[in-house]
């Protein structure tokens, strides 16, 4: 189910490093080095496959841009919020 604007804004208060960009939520993370970013993506990919919800990722050296959107609802859903929370839970291991 697609979240409405109020639901999105409420969820983002718990995810301060994320922002809404149209029909997606997004964050760019700078890792200490290239391989840390790649290891992060590998771990993220395992979870994404397990829950069948795959983020769009852009790798630019030590910076990884993550976009979350639910294609089935053409917008932002609870799946995106849950994945963003999972991503946040991974970051202390890599940063």
C-alpha cells in the first residue's frame, strides 16, 4: 500500500539521514574506503533478496546513493521504510 505524504513525513522523522525525492526516499552514504562500501552492498543485497525488495544503488568511489521506491504501488510504501531502517542498522558496522 502506498503511503500518504503525512505517513512518509512521520516515518522520515525516525530516519533523519533520509529525504524524500518525489516518489522515492534517498540517501547518499560516504564510506571510509571503496571496499567498505562494496561489503556494505553485499550484505544489503542478501537482505534485499530475502525480502524481495531491491533498492536502486549508484556507486561512485566511496559514495553510495540508495533510492527506495515500491514499483508495485508507484511510490513509497512501508517496505521502503523498513528497508531504510535495515540499512541504518547496518551502517555502524561499516562507518
